[in-house]
C-alpha cells in the first residue's frame, strides 16, 4: 500500500505507508522506479497536501526534456 503525490504533469511519485520505500513513474520506460532519494520531497509534498504546513516551494528532480518529432 502506497501514497501517491502528483505534481501537475511534471512528476508522479509514491511512498509506502511506513516510509521505507519511495519512487517515481518513469514515463519513458513506462515503469515505476524505486529511488529513496525522493523521500524528503514526497514527505514535504504530502504534508502540504494534508495542510499540515504552509504551502512551500518543493524542488523535485525531473528528467531532462526530450525532443519530440512529428
């Protein structure tokens, strides 16, 4: 069981309820990637979503943009 955090179209992240695992959705690979370096970001974002603290700037690691050809 996990908690999800979505930041617009920029990032979709998750955290297990006990906080032992954190990760994000990799749109290019189309799979979930475990990356515990996201733990602090997800914790802060969940706190803002629950209104446990004032809204604040959250720095989220995001992949570099790629060129789209049509």
